């Protein structure tokens, strides 16, 4: 089901809406947000210079640092009285980034998420269990409102107490699960330990996963645990832009449809800041063109993807962004080689003797980077033989060498020793000191 | 004729061996013999215990990777050259000895636990040579 007619407009119609809304937004922030006015003046650009969509490129970027510098409300385009909700990012380093919503912003957000839920196969009949952490994080409430708006019955179970989650899932007949991919796998793992087979004893047939990368290997793992008929789609967003609802995968599984009447995507070369032609891979930059409280312009997401403008088989005409490989700031540089944790994950999930949980540890000895990967033994059948254990290690090492061009140390461990996550998984420990 | 040996994978980390022993103690399982080779990252702990199935179940429930392996235990009565003879035959037949270690039997005999690449054939050879099979 396609939720809104805006998802099937012609390219010309979409661009007309985008230009109109972009001009309105640029005018407004120039008037109302001194920080933007100063930045625009420094770049020598005025609102009236934005005559066509390409002129967007003349505007300066906004980064997370700008948000920190203006903490908490410095980039807001409405007075505080107009806000009806305030969220903040987790902000592991320094001040969190604060985002606000007017009543209208919440309505738009809800609409965007309803569209994404429909893309993932959801209907008004779902019993939707939201296993994202509620609180300052935008994920849980975003999906909550969007699915509720659609007519689904919401089970706001949040994260934690996985056994109780499973009880609700079973007794309420949950059909739709919202979680990070890693927590969805964890729930299935706990179910199995309790003697519940997620494939037959539960009715969960739709998973809307987000807030973490969904690699192909991870999707396969989801199907292995939850059943091949489960519809597993990922969706994309970040609190700075709105929360979830910026884009989502449809059932064609060929990239995530961007809600283009609300967001303009661009791909840039992260080093030069130059806009790259459609189809090329680079850093995603998003401009919010229909937000009242926090209309970020050319926000650098640090996510790496490419854009596809060809209409999709699902009937939607909106631009799609390819599923993410990783974030520019997740990328590790090990002995001079660029490594995305997702590449390591792909390799590990393809090896059947080990489980889906892992930890990547990077250290430096002298001047040499060391890459170590902790994995869990899945089957006990090789427990008696050093040769069999060494053979697994060698197999993992060899495959990693092919993919990364690097040697890694593999650390085999007992089942259930590596940390499990209920929210965003933190699987990389970079223990190198700067320099 | 064969004995079920419990093999447990343990990381080379403080307290892991203790966790195994604690699990067995809780289940009131008696250890007759134990072998642990020395490697830098992990080890395989091999145990001959009073109730192997119960031990495996308890260890798995505690989160260990544990399996049962069929091994052969023979008692070498004090006849010089018996072990050498058996090993010689195994070698001729291309049967590989994967590992061996001894069990304390509480008597003067010292039963040896043997794991080979062909445990059935090994049993036949041992019998032909007149060595005594130890079954605990």
C-alpha cells in the first residue's frame, strides 16, 4: 500500500514542491535565525539567490558542531512557546544535540513514519510492539505515532526485560516488531532459550528495523531466526532531521525511498564538499524543507550512500538512497586501510560455525595497528579438537583478508560471552591513542 | 567399552576453569581425570566424570560449549613394552593418536585414555593385544 499521493508524483511535480518549500525555508531562517544569517552572509549568499533547485549548492553546510555551538536552541526558527516536544541525541561526547517540534512538525513526522510503515508492509491491522528505548531518543516515539496514526495497536514495551517482551509478543499476538536489528536477533535468541520458536510460536511477520545498519547478512540472519516469510525492512532518519521517517525501504528491497516533499537529498564528496552527480557514492546531505522548529539546511549526515532517481517497481517515484554501508565516522583506518565494520560483519555472518554477535577491537602496539575480533562458537561439535578450532580461525582470517586486505586476530569465545545490546549495538572498541 | 569424555571450550581468562569446576560441584559430579593443554588464547578441557551426560547438560546450561566424545581407556598392567606395541600397530594401520592422558584409578594401575582417528579399530587392536579395557 502506498500511503500518500506525494510518493507517486512526477519528477517535475516533486521539484516544483521542493523549490517552493526550499525558498520559503531559506527566507524564514535568514529572517529568524541569526546564526544562519551570519553563515549565509559569510558565504555571500542571500535568500533571493535561490532561484532554482541547483542554487541549494550555494548554501553553507550545517554540521553537528554547529548544533553543539548553538546548544540548546540556537538554530531554532520558532520561539520556545511554539514548541510542543523536545528531544535530544544520546551525545556520547560533549553536549547532546537538541531538537524541537511544533504541533505541525509532529503531524508531519507522524505522516512520514506512516508512509514508511506502509512501505514495509504494515496495515491498520497490526499489533505493533515498539522495542526501541523510549525517552529522549526519537526512534521509539516516532514509530509509535506513525504506526498509531495508521491504525495499528501499539505495544510500547520499550527495551529491556526480554522475557516479558516475549510474553507480550505471544499473548497479544504481536504482528510487527520495531527494534534495532541486533535487538531483534537478541529477542529471537532469548525466545529459543525459553523454548519458544519465533517462526511458529509467534505471529511477528513484519520487522521495521532502524537506528543501526541492516546489512544483507544481517537480514539473512533475521530470516533464519524469525522465518523466511518475515518482511524485514530498514528505515532511516536521525533526530537532527526529524527522527525516523526520512526514508524507508519498500518491499522491493532496492534502497530506501526518501520523503522528498519534506527532504532534499544531496550526495557530496566528504573531502571537498562538492556535490556529486546522481548515482555516485558519497556523504548524504539533507535539507529539511517543511519543518517549523528546526529546519536544518544542508545537514551533513556523515552517512555514506548513493541516490537512485529511477521510479521503483513498487509504484513510488521518490528518490531512493541505497542501504548504508557505514558512516564516515564509523570508518576505521587500520594500517592505512579503510575498514567499515559492516564489511567485517558481512564476513562473520557468512560463517556458520560462529554466532551473529561479535566485537571488533583495534589497538596499537608500537606503531602498528592491531585488529582483533571476538566471536562466539555456535556449535559444540568442534569443542574437542584443537584442529577444528584452528580451522575455523583460519577460515575467518582468510575471508577477512580477501575482503579487507588485512590480517586480523580471531578470538573464539564461549556462547553468550559477548555483550548483547538492546539499543544501538556498540561493536567496535577503538583503543588506539591519537597520533 | 568406550567412555564418554566431556570436552569443554574455555577461554584463557581468569576464573573460567573455576566456573567449570563450580558448575560440576553444584551438580555433585565427581571428576576422575582432567587434561588441559596450554595455548595462548583458549583451551579444551577434557574430563572423565562420574556422569558425563549430566555434566554436559549442566555445562551447556551455564553457557559453555561442551560436547561428549567417545574415548578408549586401557589399563596397562605392568608388562614392559605393551603400550609401545599397541602404538606401533596403530601407526602401521595409519590410525592417528589425537591425544592421550592418564586417569588416577586409586590402584597401582594407571589407565590411559586414548583418542584416535579410528576408535573402533583401536578397540579391536587393544583387545587382540590382550590389554585390559578400563570402564571406570
